[in-house]
């Protein structure tokens, strides 16, 4: 191979390698940008002028974490919450929790209450095509929890709100005193006053960061 041909070959090879490196770098940057843009924008709590919490928006589009059930028939006919507790966490807060194992300030949990369909048996269960059990019926209000270490310092850093235990849900709600909600969370909830022990999708993350 003569000197001119060799020079041309090297020039072409160098160009190909440079182009490949440019494409790889551009793809990496695009992937990073897409990853950042994919992170959900946070929805933070909204308050009225007098400090009441406003009913959060679009909660049924949030991250669903579970539905514990404590029916009346299994609790002497007087369960504190005789419904399915359909619990959601605000998506932006959940994304941070996934990355850090900690619930960030401003985290909102939304618990929509849903009655069971009227039972046929003494334990409140009934039989449907899928078998005997408890089946979700009408919605029945909601409870909301917000993390703010300063605003709710007296209740363990979380504020607890009731937007009715019937329908329609209230548009705003006042924070509950410690004796009504917070004391139970502080005493028994597994992670940062949150009942992660009942929600594997949350508990698995907590265990990952705190082995």
C-alpha cells in the first residue's frame, strides 16, 4: 500500500471512529435527558388562606400501593374504618422514595374509603362468581396524610386529614389533633409513621435502603 493510499485509509478510519464516538455520546446524552424528563413533576399539598388542606387533585392517577380491609363483621360490628382503604401516593414523591428510601417533604398519601358490598354470611362475606369473600362497593369519603416536618412537628412530622367518611368528599379539611390519628401511626407504623408493613411495594424499597 503506497503512502497516499495509506493516508486516505487512516483518514477514513479516523472519521468513522469519530462519528461512532459522536453518535454514542449523543445517544448517551439523549438517554440521560429522557430519563430526567421522565421523572414525574411533583404535586405538592395546597392549602386555603386559613391553613386547611385542599382535596388533592387526580389521586386515582397516582401510584396505587394497596387496599387493607377491616370490615364491621370482623370487628364486633364497630370497625373504625369498615371499608377497603384504597391507598395512593403522589407519583413525584414515590419516584424520590424509590431513589432514596425516604419519603420527601411534601409527600401526600391519599386513602379513598370504599364500602364492601352487603354481605350474605355472618362474617360479612358473600359469594360471587370468583368465590366467597369481600367485594368493593360504593366510595365513602377519604383520608389524606401529608409530610411536613415543620408544619406538623407536633404530630411526628405528618398531618392527618379527613375529607368525610361519606360522599361527597369535602373540598377542604382541617388537620386532626394528635390523639385522633398521629398517635397510632407513631406507635405502630413501621417506616416514618407510614404502615409500610402492609404495602409490599413500599416495604421492599425501605428494606433495600435499610438492611
